[in-house]
C-alpha cells in the first residue's frame, strides 16, 4: 500500500472536486491576511503531487518537520469546515445540527427566548424527518433552558417536554436494538456466509429471536421499520430463505416510496434496499419483477432531484451494473452482455477510490461468468485468475471457492487440461482449508479427477451420471447455494445435448416466458 493511501490529508485533498477546491480557496482567501497562510501553501503543494512525499513538502521550507503534523491537522480541519459550508453537502441533518448549535450559543449568551424559538422549529423539522436522536438532544436542551427560564404562555410546558423526551427515548432505544441486531447479523453473514446445515440454522434462529426486541408494528415510524426490515432481511439471507428475503427487501423499498422525502435524506439506504431486492429476485428467478425494479432504479437515480455525490455515484454504478449482469444471466443473453465489460472496467478505474476490493472481485467474477456463458473460456480464465491470485481478499469465502470451481470447468472447456490434475489437487486443498466443501463441490471435484480415465465414448454417460447426482441438490435448502454462483446443471445439460451452455440457459428462459 502506498504512502498516499495512508495519509488522510492527502487522500482528502485528492477526493475534492474542482468546485470544492475552488470554494476552499475562496473560503481561505476571504480575508486578505489569509492569502499567504502556510496551510493554504501546503494545500497547493499537496494538490499538485501525484503521490504523498513528505520530503518534497519540507524542501519547500514552509514549515519545520516537527511542526508539519500540526499544520496538516489545521489544514484538514479547514477543508472540513469549507466542505460543511458547501451547498452540495447541506442536507436536512446538517441544517438541524446547525440550528442546535445556534440555539446553544444563544443560550450561553442568556438569550433564552430566542434559543427556545430556534429549538422548537428545529425539533419539528427533526421529528418530521425521522431524525429522532437529534430531536432528543434538542428536547434535553429545552429542558435545561426551561428550568432557568419559565415560559408562562404554556403552563404545562414541563409535562409536555417530559412526555416528548420519554416517547423519543423509547423509540431511540428500539431503533438502537434493531440496528444492533441488523449489524450483528450482517457481520455473521460476512464471516460465515449462508448456514450449511440444520444445526447452524437453529443456532442463527436462536441468536435472532433472543436479540429481537418486542415491538408493535403500528407504533413504529420510518426509522424503526427500516431497521426491523433490515434485521429480518439478513436473518433470511443467512438461512437461505429467499422468499422471505424478497418479502422484507420489498417492504424496505416500499417504505421509501411511502416516505418519498426519505429518499433524498437517506439515498444510500434507498440504493441498498433496491440492490437487495434485485439480488433476491435474481435468486428466485422472478424475471419480470427484476426487470421492472432495475428499470425503476435507473430511472429514479437519473432524476435531477436525486442526491449525487462521489459516494452515491459509485454506489449507483456498482448496484446498477451488478444487476445488469444478472439480467443477462437470467435471460441467457451472454453475447449481448459483452459490451458491459468495457463499461464496467472504465467505471472501476473512475471509482477506484470509492469501491472496496471485494466488490471489484465480484465484478471480475460476473465478467468471468459472462465470458463463460458466451463461450470465451480463455477470457473467463483471465478474470478468474485476478480473483484467485488475490492474496489479500478475506471476505466472502464462497466467492473464492466458486472462482476455483469455475476455473477448473473453464480450463476443461478450453482444452487446457495439460495440468488439470495439479489444479484439481490445489482446489481440493483450498476447499478443505476453507471448510466449505459441499456435496455439489465434492461431486464436481470427484468427476473432474476421473475425467482423465474416461474414454471419449463414455463421456456422455459420465455427464448424465453427474447430472443425476447434482439435480437432487438443486432445491436442497443448503446445497442449492452452489447453483447461485455457477449454473452447473445447465453446463451439464449443454454437454449432454451438445449445445453451448449459453444456448441452454437461453432456451430455459424462453420456455419460462412461453408458460406465462
């Protein structure tokens, strides 16, 4: 990892847009005495560097080495202040916080009435926008002021504030418990993936029920419902109950459409909800709903009012293109999907500082799968090697496992079987080490091991035998996970019927359409 990536100030400066840099210089230069400020000089030096190099800064002579850290800290703070003042970063949450700060200043000046007036307005805005933590803070300050300045216009003011504080406290505690549960389940999913047997299913169910707080759905607001649906969604993902995943992902997305102002205030949660809805629609193969949801997501994110910043644009790219790949997989339109590859690779460069390494590898797996379906096995292998050779990838072991399985199949398909035995042994060792060896994988490895001893005229029979073994796992509650990453059944059908695998998947899709 480079020094540039380690230095927070340098990374922050490099993340600034042209307009943000211009605003910062205007902000610093608004007073004549600041034109030659050392921190502005440091900003100009770092802005021009392609990589962080402390020696270049020190050679400029603007500061001694022992003073550099203080100057950098000051510059970092000034950039954040400038960004806070930028209209593009002004949202309801920041505006409410700003009003609370203003009211606090007025309170300390003894201007109680003015402070209470600002707090009352800010509280109304906070509650209307489901910012209940800030609303609780506002009420606590109101209580402090009222204890020193009694407003005679409302005789029951103390009781009113006490009731409001109690209600918000209960709601905040419930939201906190639900958000904690959601985060804990997500952490379990990243660590262990889907449950592998009944014992693990029971353990997760017990874990979930023990931590799920009691609630009355009719008394929950937007925020509490959002965390509730998230918690149920992750529980459903862990237990591979994809119909329940669809149910709670749908509730998540519908919640935003019921509270449309929340889309602007929480665009990241809106995008994530749509992504999980699309993912579950892909898993249950609900094509029409998938296509409609993807189209709606693209349309709404292209609206002028939809919030945009570097982070949100990166997420839009990631979620939209990830699911564009899935649409081609569902339809079996692999060849038609190939133009997506260059678009994705260009965007991965564009958003390289906004997308984590795991999601980059997920894109590589999608690209590899697309090439496999299109019959270009060498290109498939090229992108799988980017995943397999990545030694720093620790999350989502399932991605690493199925990359190796698909790599073996692609090598066989491409006729590159001169060292297949070595690769099979390597893959087998890897799967055992990962403790991720399912029956589907065992049968695949066993079959590929025996390929060298099978005569050409016996091949079709061997494929049929493997097909019959694996077909029984297609709807298995735990084994079916393997088919989410690699459509082994369709590949075997392609070998048995002597058709390209892409054509087999396409025929299945067309047959499904004809039944509707």
